[in-house]
């Protein structure tokens, strides 16, 4: 689906005979109309689900209790991306300010959640136990703790790293997010929290730990990569902005950064000890972390991810991933020994990563890659009653087709997933919707790569 209003500056019948300034004005007007399309989409599909009290977003639009930190950051990033686009418009009718403050509300909401866990953060410095981990989900309405570490695998270092990366980017763009020295101190403590990622087993981007989903954390390449990128971004950065002295400058341990960098690049292209590769590596080596500057390592890692995980409907998260498949037991949190063998060749495929590859193609100026994954994604787009595009969270193999799919991989038609038996139009996966907006803003040239990485 292309929500395009032409930006082509070439003469048309309607502008024949106009002077250059008049044509430029019409182009600006068309660009503003195009931005307004995305503004309406963000209002209907993203901002309507932001909690007015906590500032958090749920992972799914039908979720009313749990706010997800990772999904909230990506929702805020989509809102911020459109804010960046509107900043170029002379008269945006207040939309850039509204969008910017919505992003600030989310980032400050997450900050407030972690501020309440400052005691855990202090205890983490002394004993890096799983129960001392900062939480990655909170109550959507109040921002209070909602699930203990016994109920949810909160130790996900990449979430904290992602927050720091976007915090730096948004402040660089001109937003004011940090207000006090107490908040500066918390960010400095978050830096301490992630510095030893290279030797800290965590549950990774998927919150499941090892490939075998047995409740054990492991050292994840993506977490180390995100830590390396976050430390680079925040070291020497003034959280109050460049015009407000140097009291709010954050510092990172250069030795910790070097260890994260060397171990990250040594582990690649593996995802972890139990995963030969992992789709989360795309987020680490490219947007939003850009954790490696070695073209050979980047290419080798990306090629392995695509070769082993790419499918017709999206990328698998990793081999043997049973999440959301028809063969996964819904009554157990963890798998039994050898159970991952049941999921071979029927792992769910996530169109989310097509959009990451589109963004990656724009950053690498690879038009062929952008076009290839746009065409694959367009076949999967669904539409609601308003005509708004929807991207499914994942595509699964129906139970009646599991045996045939195992026998002949990629031979069966997959179905878009549903969550809690709620129709997809009432149950958007907000991470996918956010990435859809970001990727389309790039491909429609409403923002440029440097707007996402200022």
C-alpha cells in the first residue's frame, strides 16, 4: 500500500506557466498534505492508545493493563519521526509541537517508572541478580510494577540501551526530556546498569533467554551490541542540551565500551551460544543501534540472518522458535527438554523485519533492497474499515497444514496471527505499526536517514 501524494517537481498541466516560487509553494503544499495523511494515521493507530497518566503504550492495542517499555519506545520513535518531518514546514498548525510533546510524555513516563525502581538499581550494582533487574513492563495506567521477576523475564538489557539511544537522539533534535539533576543521576545509573552487558546473561529481545525457553538467561549478541551503541551515544552527552552548561554531562567507562565492542564483533554472526543467528541482530547492526562499523562483519551477519530466517511472510525470530505456533503448549511458560524440535520449519514469520530491512536499505542507499522488501510487504498489508493499513504481528502455519509444512518448508499458506481472540482491526501490534510509519516516511522522502540518527 502506498499512501503517496506526488512529490515530483516536474511540470504538470496544473502548474504550467507558473514561476519557480509558485511551483515550490505547490510542492510544499503537497508535502504538507502527505504529512497530514501520516498524522491522521498516527493519531488513529498509535497516539489513541497512549496512556494519559503513565505515558506508556501497550504492545497490542486491545491490551488495557500492561504497558511495554520496548513497544512504547518504538511508538514514541514513530511519533518523533513525524515530528522531525513537520519541523521543515513553515506553518504546521501546531502539529510538530503536539507530536514532540507526545514523545516527551512517553520518554518521561518510562523514566518515572524506572525512577521508582532506583533501589533495585542500587542493589544491582552490588549483586547482578535477575530479581534486581529493571522491569520491562509496567501497569499501563499507573506506571507501577505489575509483574514480578518470577512471573516475567524482566532482565532485558537491550530495552534500557534502546531507551538511552533514543533519549540522546530526541534531545539532540531539540526536545527537552530531562528536567532535574535527580533524573540526570538516574540516567548515569542506567549507564552503569548496561556497561557490563558483555558478561551479563539476560533474556534478550524476545524475553525467553536461551533458544530452549527453559527459564535460563544467556549472553546475547544483540544486547551487547545495543550496549556498545548506547555507551557511544551517551558518553560526553549533555542531557540538558548544549546550551545549559555541563552539569548534566553523562560519562561511560571507555574500557567497558571497548570490551562490549570486541566481544560483540567476536560473537557475530552468532546470536548467542544457543542461537546460530537471530533476527534481533538486524536491529543491532543496523537501525536503530548501528553497533558495528566494520562492513565485513555487518555484511556477514546480515547475510546469515536473511539466508536462514527470511520467508515469504517475514523473518523468523530464530530457528526453533515456538512462540505463537499451533504446536506450542499454551498452559506452560517454559518448554520441556527437546520440545523445540516440534517447531522446526513452522516458526512464525514476522513482517516487522521487512520494515527494518527497508529502513536499512534507505540508510545504506540500497534502492534494490528497499524495492524488494516493499514489494514483499505490500502483499501482506491488510486494511481496516477506514482504509488504514494494518501489519500483522506474525504469520503462522494452521494446525491442519503443520505436517505438510514440515515435509516441504514454505509450501503452505500462512495466516495472520490474532491475540486473545480479538479481531486484528481492534488489536494492532503497535511495534509493527510504528515501523510501518517510519519506513514509509523514509521511502516517501518526508524524512531523511539523518533525521532518525541526528
